[in-house]
């Protein structure tokens, strides 16, 4: 039953892809949603974070090249998460760490994504970097404190 609910929510998110994209950013909300859809099961049900979810996190972190990208990603995640019944925002915010990266901001319904900034220079430590993949080294500041 819970797995069916997650599949239904994932399908709803996929259908919503057509309605939203953030044009100021080089990243699209469509792409972010595709990368992070495998994370929905953990965000709702808990358990283990899937390798597909972590791959999506790594892809998103690697693609965020500017402050606009970071703010757009924040807003996209915040907007999409609001449509997921039973989402646990604490779990959502645990995902990057569980995937071995510390390069993400925290998203809550109250997060002001337009205030997301980039601190320089800070090194990004992630499994992806350990595997030799390039990373831009930026870390987002959590605007909620």
C-alpha cells in the first residue's frame, strides 16, 4: 500500500514536470525532479536511501554552478515537496549526508530560497569527489538558520 502511494506520488510529480521550470537558472525543475524522484520513498517511508537517490543528489550538486542555480533548485525542491503527502522534511534534509555529501542546503516549507547564498571558498566533501569526479566546491548557506 505504501509503495503504491509512493509510485502514485512519483507519477504525479512526473506529470507536473510540464508545468514548472525555472528559466533564470541553467538547471530546470524538470531535470531536478527527475534526479530526485528516487528519493521520495526515503522522504516518506524512511528506511535506506537508495543508490539511485544518491546518484541524483550527486548529479544535482555537480550541476549547480551559480547562485541562481542554487536558488532555483531550492525553490523547485520546496515547491515539489509540498505536493508529496506524508513527506518528512527532516528525512529530506538527511539525504545529502546519508549520500556522503555536505554540499546541500536545508529545505523546509518556510525556507526562503531567494536568500540562499554561496559561501566561498569552502571545500565540498562527497563520495563523488572521493571517486575523482569534479565538484565546484561551493556550499550553500541554510537561510533558515
